[in-house]
């Protein structure tokens, strides 16, 4: 893969970044949708071949999401989304990625602990027709990770089109547990992504004041690329591996009949023991594995409940919204919910003082808030009712609000008072040292799921208290909102040179693409 200088690459991606989707929400598409329910698609597993190679290709495609329309898409090894790459702790594989698109792309391995030279960040563009080959040495425990482009400033556009897939790591410790493990039967992946469509059935996207502030706001929820599908697992314990692969939307997951969710894993792997919850928050970029008891054979839905962020409470997300129907079959499942899972290493007691503070900053919040306030959204939410006239005004603001210029976009957000630029050096971090970092936000109260490359960390404090039980395992993404902050314990075991650094950024992709990102080297 050819490497560009920072100046050359900034120019190349800057030109491409100006060409984003435009359009409006489609009433016609809504009217033509049918009530036919699709079976939940299951991503195929992709393992290394006999030569130890895993082969990926980014491809253009078309897929029907709304009846009567074919949407232009992109995918890995297919028209939309990609396979679930399956590897094992201790395994060494060679991965190749060929770019069959007509634009630059990258492939970032989100949550995978690999050197900066293999991380697939914005300094590693893959031109059309080129192939990138890299080696993976899997050094971390069993986990559900994912991969997606990381091309600045067009990551949001590329992920929106469908470029994303799962990475599943197995190990001996997880194999020894009686967890459900039949892929697609009682071990079921769920990739959640919201989308909005234009009049001609294409994905809508526009960098305007609302998008820059709140992130992408869709009005339909895709699960593995399908709207409102059905899954028929056996009766028993069912394991769901849930990825919030949305550009910016967060969810509060629950069941329609209030049966509990048992959280067994977070971003970086299994917890020490299952955590019983009725509602599970999940933000963009995060993963959680949950188990649900279906032994009674009764059908139920997985739902998302309304979230605190005002712009994300537009219909259909203004009330409990079902996105997957679970219809247990008559066959009996074999998986069990263990009382204990894995032994997590303790967080060191004598950590050093905070060595790095990352403060998320929004530079155009006042303009965005003024535009949103003019619609009457905030008074409407205070009443607890949904006013169609107010909703129409907000949707018009989202779909017709003037697009920002590329110059405005690139300085709309920042970290520590600085908007990301490919020409600016980052900070330096010591390799293989116990570190304490603080992640917070400035004067805004928006949700910022902050992702750090090259590591899996542990949360020490969350909003000046102990983190919730489901957040006490390995994490690579931590959501910050409402003026909150988190302290984390982190180590970086591998090197990242200054010309191929790791990234730290908000995983609201429109925030990332508008400057809320920084870089760092590890040596």
C-alpha cells in the first residue's frame, strides 16, 4: 500500500471529503414498505486458510432495504457489511485487504491490540486497486471486536455505506465454559445501525449544524442490514453479541416482556461473572455480549428505550422501539449461564498520577443548539408528548439544513482545544507502563463515546463513582455525557511510531470527521 506524505494525504482526502451524500427523508419509501418479516441474516465466519491467510476486499454493491428500492452500498467481501473474522489467541495470520472501490479507504481493526503500523488509521490510505498485507499476532483473550474504515475526513460516509464487520477471538478459557457457541443458532451477532433514506431510496448523509453537533440521526434501525427481522433460536440460554455499529446513535436495550439481560462480556472480553440488568446502555463503537433465558418458549422482542439525547428522541425512538423478534423454536439449546466466567487481573493499587487528559470539545454547539431550539424540540420533550409539527421542523433541519463547507467541518470539534489535522504531531506515551488517563468533555453535554486505539483498558472511576458492574471488564470505548468524566487504567504493550500513530477520538463518526480526534505514538 502506497504511503502518502501528510501534506499529500491531507489534500487527497480533503478533496474527496467534500463529496458526501445529500437528500431528504422519503415519505414514498415509507408508504411502499411491506409488513413482510425477514429472517435475521447471520454474517458468515471467515477463518484463515491453510496458508494462514485471511482475505478481504472492499466492494461496491446494491441492496434492497426498502421495498421497491435498490440502495447503493459498500461491503467487505459482499454488497453490505462483511464477514465475522474468526481467530484464536496465540494464532498468527496474514490479512490482505484489496480496495475494489473507486475511492481511497482504510481498514481499522477496532479493539485489536496490534502495532501502530498495522492499525489501519488515517495515515494508511489504500488507493483503488491496491492491496494491503499485514500480520496479526493475536495476544488478547476471547472477545467480540469489529473492523471498519478510518479515513479522515470521510469515515462516517464509508461506514454509512456498509463497510463494517466483526472480529471474533476465541481462547481456551472461554472454550472451557458452557456458553452457547453454535454460531447463528444460539450464539447470535447483532450489528445495530440506524439509517435515513432519500427520496430515491439512497442513504442520506450531510455534514450540517445538527449532524456536527448530535451525530447521524436515522429514522430506521437495521439489524445485520435488515429492518425488524425475526430470529428463531432454540429454547434455552441464547447469547447475543451486540455491536453498536451506528455512526452516532446510542441505545438503551431491553426486552419487551421485561425478562432480564445477563451481561457476560464488554468490548475486550468476558466479565468475571454475569451481570443482571433490565436495561443496558450501549453507545456507538461499544460491544456487549448478553445472555437471555428463552426456556419458557414464549416470544418476545428486543427493544431500545428512549435515550436522554433530545435529537435522538424523534419517532420512532420516542418510545420503546422493537428491532428484533425472538421466536424460540421447539428444539432444546445446550448452552448454560455460568455463575463465574473468567478471572480478571486486578487493577494495580498504586497507579501513577493522571498522565494524560483528553477533553472532548464542540466548537459550534451554540449555533447548533440555537437551530434546534427554534424548532420547539426542547419544550415538546418537556411535555412528554410528540408533536408532529415539531418533529417535521426537526426533520427538515436535519435533511435540509445547509451543509457546512469542508473548512468549517474540519474545525467544528476538537480535543484539548485542538481540531485534528494530519499535519500536526501528537503526544507521546511510554510503552508497557501502567498509566492513568482522564477522559471528559468541555462545556457541552452531548454524548461522546471515546475510543482509544492500541489497547484494552479498565475503568477506575465513572462520573466520580465506581463504574457499573457491566463496565468493569476490558473496554476500548467509554461513553462520556452530561459533563461527565472517566478515569481509566491503561497499558500499551506494542509500539506505534510517529508516522503511524494510534488514535484517540469520539466514536460519533461525524464528530471524528470534524476534528474530535487526536493521535499519539508509543515507544
